[in-house]
C-alpha cells in the first residue's frame, strides 16, 4: 500500500480543459486589456513574449505580463494595444525559418490566431519598429515593461533618431502589477489547482520515502504527479534534501541515498496555467521522528 500512487476521490482533476481558450476566457483577457487602457494616458502598449525567460528547469514560457493580457503562449510574439483604430489589439508573430519550423513547428496561421485570441489584427514581427516610430512621430507615448531591456533599448534608439522633444517611453509594469493584485475567479481557480497538484505530489512522495531510497526517486515521483494532473512544469527547481542536505537552502542536486534516522525536506511547487504553488514540509525518512527531532519540529 505504501508504494502505491494515490488516485482517490480527493485527487486533483487531470482535466485541463479550463486552460483552453473558450469564449469565457476570451472575455476575461479582453476585460484585462480594456482595464489597462483606462489606466494610462494616450499612447500604445508594446510587450514582447520572450523577455524574462532564462531556461532553467522550465520549458519555454512567455513573459507573465504578456500572458496576463493575451493568454497566448507563442514564442517570438509581441502585443500592441492602442486607442486609435490602427492597432486596438494587435499580435505580431515571427515567421520561422525552414530549420526553425522543422525543430519547433510552423508559425500558427494568422487567421487562426485572430479567431482564437480575438485579436483585431495579426501582423508579422518586422512591422514592430514601424508601429513604434509612427507612434513617436505623433508625439504619443510608448509603454513597455522596462524589465525587457532589449525592447526598451530598441525603442530608445528610435526615439533618439527622431529627436523627439520629450521622453515618450514609459514603464507599463507598475500598472499591470497593480491590476494583478486582485485575482479574479479564473486566477484563484488555477492557483488552487496548482496547490492541489502539489499536495498530491507531497502525499505520494511520503508513500515511497524510506531508508535506502534516493532523493532523486522522490523527486521523480513529485514531478511525475505534477505532469499526471496537468501541471506543465515545476514552479521552480524541486528541493528534495535529506540528512545534511536539509539545511542547504537551495539544495537541488537531489542525489543522496537516504538513511535511517534522516529527515527529508521537500520544497516543491507545481505550476498550472501560469500560476504557482509553493509547499515546504519536513518528514522523518523512516516514518517516525526521534524525540529530539519532534521537539525541534514542534517549535
């Protein structure tokens, strides 16, 4: 029984249909974009999909603020929002080379993207500098996330070339961060599912934990459960540290064989639909705390 994997009535639902871009989700993302535009002065908002991604143990994921406003997870994309009729809601996509298409798949059809994500227009990525230049020539502001230093530098080069009379480059991140403080029902549902999946992983990790088992076996169980229930990836590197490794804050080798009398610390979290959980618990490897371990644990 201890070796079995739980899959009872209290287990998370592996159905991920709530991540499919339905009409209800289209409305949620549309309301966020409209809300954002009421919070800024006249200008356009430009946000790339690819900044902030550093690989690590994640699969590819678009930038959080880009996803928050679009629900679109295609690399090499740009969001442009404006108040005039030229670019009310545009998505710009990079055309992939033949080699990129073979390795990563073709660029989605523009018509399909417009229909699924309710964009007013879909353009090629190469149009981006033209859109920015037109806006700056009009004397209207360009809002972008200053954490995206590459895009900010590109806009600055255009701005300096035009010798515009006033600074028109503004940081949109604080405005979006303020919006994201208040979570809607869709967001809290995703957070809850991330927590439920992480809890299920912890329970199953406890079931296989015993002296002689390797830390990486426990890690494998944890991340198997993440995937089993629809988590696309860990929220961060799983920490599964036993014995002396429990006191290393960001231990991630997860390679030690656990011994009788050890404690096992697990700091784990699943990501579900771009929302994350984070659970840390310490358990006795042999199933029972020593008196000293219990006293310290109870503190």
